[in-house]
C-alpha cells in the first residue's frame, strides 16, 4: 500500500473519531468521552508493545518531552471534544485544523526561517480560519442554540485554544521521536495523557462516569483515533512519506463533511470558502515541513 492510501486512511480514521466524539461528549461529557477514548487507545497500544511492537528505548533525557506531549494531548482533545459537543462542527473542525500555521510560528520563535511559500500558506491558513469564524458569527442565530452559555464566541475561543494545544503536542512529539521512535512516543504520550486527565478530574472532583451503553461508541472512537496515527506512521516509513502527512492532515475536512452529510449542518458559501482556504494552507505547510520533521 502506498503512502497516499495510508494518509487517506489516517484522515478517515481521525475524522471519524472526532465526529463520533461529538455524540459521546454530549452523552457523557467531554472529560468522560476523552477518558474512555484514551483508555481504549492506550490498551491497544500497550498490547502491541507487549506482543509484537518495535524495540523500546528507556532513557530519561527526553522524558519531559513525552510528559509535555501527553499533557498537551489531553488539553487539545478535551477542548476539541468540548467544542465539537457545543458545535457547529463546521466551525470548530477548520479552526483546529489550522494548527500547522501555529507550528510554523513556534518554529520561527526558535530561529527557524520559513520560506516565502510557507509564510503565504501560514497567512492563508489563519485568514481561512478567521473567515470561518466571522462567517459563522454573522449567521449565529441560525447555527447555534440561543440558550447555550457563551454562544458562538466561546465555541470559537475553545477551538482556538485547542489549535494551540495541538501545535504544542506536535512540537513536543517531533522532538521526542528521534529519542524514542514514533510508536513509543505515541504510546508513552497516551499513557501520560491518561494520568494528566485523571489529575484534572481529581482537581475538579469529577468522578469517571463511563456508562456501559457508551462503551461500544468509546471503543470505536478510541480504535479509530489510535489507528489514525498508526496509519500515518505506516505511510511515513514508505516511499514519499510527505504524501501521507499531507493526506492525513485532511482529517478536519472529513469531520466537517460528516457533520454536513449526517447532521445536516448548514454551511454558508463564505464558510465553504474559508474551509477550502484552511485546508489548502494546511496541505502546503504539511508538504513543505514533511521534508524537515517527522510527522505526528
């Protein structure tokens, strides 16, 4: 199977997992949905590590990167699930998908010098996310629930915060991969995510409430999420790994399209334009970065 097909499977898996998260987050709360997803994913990865995974590396010099990756993953996913539960998905998904622009911005802060093409793609991605948010804001009475606390502005703020956390987990993961490898970085990062979420729930005095009838949904969500990253890693080891990274970055488009098809979410012309601009910028950024950094 070539890199493009691996990348397409990655986008479908992650997009499907995020779409399912809308229902599980509304049904049992974002924190419980995330806990169930992480437990399923961590269990699957642990079984793989025990019964046939790649050789493991035990070093302490990069442990802080794993911990940061895990904490950022918890923050990102918790915010993402909260945003998806509030909706509309057609606003949240494109804004979160704009995170590659933030990755480039962080790299600039640490001395990287983006090319002209990367600068243009970063500007386009941010502009596209702004168009999505502003267009949705103009149509707020039609796309939001009037009684929902904070309305659409709070949903947009949650999505932006999730995008920043997404960028942080990618940067920490990319720095950890040369030390621990891709599988071990993902596995240990997920384990740290479970610990971070447990601490957050304990601090908020929230007891886990994973109702039995939701476990099939959480299992599908967790398996799709874990499979998405594994598909991406599989494509990264074949020919033309940048193609897998580019195709996989379209997971937000999959989530948005599922919301449009299944939930019949209204997406105006300007929102479609903004969505197209966001994902065009993401593709360009992913393509230009793939040659210099491992995909996460």
